[in-house]
């Protein structure tokens, strides 16, 4: 009997969830059924039900708060555009500042995104904004409900199994980094190491999220939480050490110093391996090693706090610069696209500033290639649909391909952009009275590329050294 791999199972679950969400939203005759599908796509970036529901809860909290703020701003500042935009920029700064909070960071991100969508799509009209707010809440609730049912009954994946598979993946990632660093000493080229560092960072972020979740259903994690917290912290320390090692390799220091640093790095990976697979003593050795390292001035708590403050201020500056540029283009230039310019500008300002800069290239390429791919389908395939099942099947097949072809953690952005662009660029086909006008999706693609390039420019301009 053929056994399906984990990525294939995940692709099936996401595609089924999206198909059901769209079908139900159309059955209820809601005006924007693609919002329910986007909700499923957003929370399906987490592979376990518990983690997904946690993100779904934060999404609902952010949605309600964002709607409340949007209605307040529209009610009091709709007639004073500059004051309105100033309030939006202030809200963006708050959102970006708290976005890295493990428990509620996603709620802050979602709150600003929803606030912008409701205010801008409502045309700064209180009644229209309220109608959009109600639709947004309905679609979010439907998306979370469909996700919960599908992920609970179709190949449920618990937090514990995902955590331990991610630990193995992270350890393998560091072995690859170690090999790449040793090769870099010989060849003096280390360009490919940046991609490996991004992969490792994403895996560590996933481990941090999983270990911070409620662990009542994970017996081993619940009773060994201290051990695995030490190991996840160890991964973070080794990643920072790898970055400093790369800087050393790029310097003019003697090869002996570089080889000595590589020896330390290899030993730290070995300590991680021992802590994962060994006894309690190995975990204590790992904890004590990094405790001694943290005594050094550059690793002290004060230095860490200072660095975190610097990173947050830098992110806020980048986000405000991106959004201000897009708002300015929207107000002072007669650019076509209307609401899409401030909306996309706000979304990318909120999201891209926390990404490692090497991922910006991935964002641009993904946006362009997915956009062209979906535009061609919109032109040549979708107008032939006459039945609901054809429309639902179209979205299910596309979502399955997106998740099936790009299953790796490092490809999460590709999946998210692909899923969201699929819905946004073909949204007119999901209206209660479908329409197929090439101008709208083409305009969306052009504005999307402009805002992504603006985001990349400011991320590079204000990049921390």
C-alpha cells in the first residue's frame, strides 16, 4: 500500500480546507468568499492543529481590534486625510514594535492589516466600512471553523511529533552550515551559506513557537520542557555564533584563527547533538556552556536588550518609510489602482521589515512568477467555468500544487504569497455575479510589484550592519 508523505498530506488538508471554505461562503452568498480561504491559508502555515488554532485565535483578536480602530478612525478623521494617515502610521509603528511577541505578535500584525483593509476598502465611509467589517469577521470565523474541523479529523499532527521532527531538521541544518563553513575556508567563497542560515532561522522560529504553546497533549514535551527550552536556546546561540564566524572568515585574520573558530563551532554542534540524544548531564553541560558565554560583555543581558531595541527601532523606521512612500504616491500622483496602493503598501510595510534581507529576493520572484501564473489561468481557464464544483476544484488543485511543490520551511513565504495571490488576483470570479476583466488582476500585479520593490529598497537602505 502506498504511504503518503507528510508534505502531500499537508497539501491535501490545506486544499480541502480552502475548497470547503469557498463553497460554504458562496452557499451563504457572502460577497467576499476569498477572505475565508485566505484565513485558512494563513493559519495553515502552522502544521499542527493546536498551533494553528492559537494563530486563528490571534487572528480573530487582531481582526476585532483592527476593525474597532478602523471604525474609530473613519468616524473621527475621515475628513482630515493627513491626520488619518498620521494615525495609521502610528498604529503601524506599534504593530511592528510588538510583532515579535511570541504570544500576541500575530494579533498586532493582523490588527493593523485589518484596520487598513476596512478603512481603505470602505472608502473612508463609516457605513461601508462597517459592512466590510461584518463580512471580515464572518469570513474569518468560517475559515477558522473549517480549518479546525479538517485538521482535527484528517491526518491530525500533534505538536510533539512536529517538534521533534523540527529538532532533527535543525540539527541537520547546522551540520550543513558547519560543512559549508569548512569549505569556505578552503575556497574563500561563502555566498551559499546565507541560504542555509535563513533555513536554520526559520526552523528555530518554529521550535520557539512550538515550545511556547500549551503542551497539555504532549506528555514528553510537558515533562521535559526545561530540557528542550535549553536546546532551543542552544540552537539560537549557535546560529548567532555562525554569523560571527562568517564575519571572521571574511576578515584578514590568519587562517589559524579561522580554523580555531571553526573548531569551537563544530564543538558547539556536537554539544547540541549530545544534549538531544544523551542524558541529563549533557543538557546541563550545554546550559552551563552558554551561561558562561553570556557573561561576556557582548552577550550580556544589557547588550541583548540594547540590540533588541536597535532592531525594533530599525524595523519601525523601515515600515514607516515604506508605508509613507506608498501613501504619498496614492495622494499626490494620479496612479491607477486606487485602494490597492495604500493597502499593499501597508501590508508589505508590516510584514517584510522582520524578514531576513536575503528573503526579499524570494518575495519579489515569488510575487512575479505566481502573479503571471494565476493571471494566465484567469484569462484562459476560468471564463469556461459554469458550475460551482469547477470553481472549487480549480482552487483546490492550485492550493495543492502550491503546498506540494514548496513543502520546505524555507519556502513558507512562497506558499503564503502563492495562496494569497491566487485569491486576490482571481477574486472577481468569486463574486456572487462573477466577472472576468483582465484589467483588474493586471493592475493588481503591477501595483504589487511596485510596492514589493519599494519595500526591498527601504529594507536595503536601512539594513543593520
